[in-house]
C-alpha cells in the first residue's frame, strides 16, 4: 500500500495486534462465531511519519449500519455544548446568518447545540438508522458518506465545519479534505477533533487502535495532510475528551497566524520524539507487558471467586478484549447504556451485552472498558463503590487539563 497521507510506499511495521474482527461488529445470537477477522497492524511512514493501518475494512461494512450513539453519555453531550459556545464566541458571535456543518454528525448531538445558538445546521451521517434518529429530532441530516462530490451537491459555504472523532476514519481521505476546503467559507473555521497519537502512546491507550481508526495523527502529520489541500491549523489545545484529544482550529492557508499555544504544542511534540518510529516500537513492547499484568489481575480475581462484569461495550473495548484473549473465562457480561446494543454480543470475545437498567446482580468487580468516561462512571456509581464494588480501569490515562 501507499501512505494514506503522502502517497509514499516507504512503510514500516510498528505494531501488530493480530487478526481481529472490526470492533463495532456487534453480533446477534445467531451470528456468534461467524464474524470475519482482519489484520490489525499499524505501519509508520518513513516520509511523513504518519502512523496508520495497513488494511482497510470497507467503509460500507463499518459505517453503513453502526450502533454508536453520541448522545448516550452526558460527558460527550456537555463537551459538544462547550465546543459550540467556544467556536461561536471566538469567531461568529456577531454574525447574523451563520451555518454549521457536521461530518459524521451521528444523532445530531453536536449540531443541536449550534442550532440552539442560532445556526442553520446540516449534518451528514452514514448509518441509516442513526440518520433517521437525527432527522426525527429536528437536525437536517444527509444519509451518505461525505466526500468532494457530496460537498459540490450541497453547494453551500459554511462558517463552521465540524469533524469530531471521524477525521481518522476516512477511507476517502483526500476527497473528504477537498470537500471541506470547498465548503469552508473564506473566513470559516474547520474544527477537527482527533484522538492524539502522542496521548495514545503516553497513556498506554492501545485499545484506541481499531479498524475504524485508519490513521493516528500527531500535529505534525495532520498538518502535512491539511497543507496538501490548501488548509492549515492555526490554533489547538489538548482536551481530556476520549482520554486525550486535540481540538484543532483550521482555515485556508494564509488566513490566520499560528497561535503561541499551537507553536508550544508542536515544540513539545518534537521534543518527545512522538513522530519517531522507535517510539511506536517501544509502545508495541509495552503492550505485551501490559497484557501479562492485566491477565494476572483477572486470574487472581477469579481464583478468589470474584464475579466480574465489563462496564461499557465501546469499540475500543473489543480491541483490548481480543488482544488480551479475555472472554467468558474472566467476564460474565458487558453492561451498556446504549439501547442499540441491547441483547447483542461483542465480536471476538462473544460476551453478552446487558443494558444497565436490566442488571439484576451486583458484581464484585467492574472491569471498565469505557475508561474515557471515568469521572462520569464513578460519579454515577457512588452507591456501588460504597458497597465495596471495585471499578478497575485497565486503561487509566493521566488527567488532561
């Protein structure tokens, strides 16, 4: 293959997590054991330093009927509300007519907050069911995969274009980025939110490697992509959302100067060797050590006859379960809030999913897979913690201010 960002064919294998089903392929009872597996490997580009998967599961397979809902957690909803207010206050507060566009808009959670601030809004969402949910809730949503052709059909300029947690998903990466440039008003701002590759390594959050995540950006590597398409980041900061994400503000090249805090982030990234091949190789070695430690914890708990439930059934949780070989020998079920996953089974591990409201038994340990919502989970379960239930976080990132 060629590098997804710069087209170089100089790619080196950095991390190999073996053959795994794609993490959002939740199964009906009749489908258990029939899921397909694919290589889950991260390669590193010698030319532009971008870390990326070397195998693509087609977007139609992964995103045509996915079950992820943005509005399930209060943490994410409040983050999206904060983002809309921040963008409006900084850039468009006094504009009378303003438009916001969201790529991968899901159930419309982000756009509802822009709408509340007086924006005309439009979303694009690949999942048929979820696009229907958004439209029913009053958020106009196109059910398609966004690319340059869709942008041309829309034929409208937007003040704000948002891409939260989807810019590393893109099979049609260059067409999408051209579409963003085409739709972005001359003074518009593209708000790109992506899990920071440096944070993945620093926090041992290897479970954020999965088939939906085709790319693992640093500031340096995403700038290579943006510049290729006439765009440039002018400001950014690190947010705690999803265990450490970059919130980047992008516009047309030459429109705005780079902020001091963005320059500082670039300097910190360079000093940490975040774009070096050896950093990823060392990370791969640490994953194996982490596997031994986690399995030792679970084995000891089972030796003491502890009942263990999984907390959450996020896509990344399936990377962890399948990489470590964790299934029913350790965990009885996965407890989930998202009603679209009720009664399904996790791919690979085949652990059954039970809605939180339907849980009848209190376990001794909750093995928390949705660790990125740690504060919310701990706050919601104070009563269980008082009773002695242990909430174990297999990935426990440093707090990001």
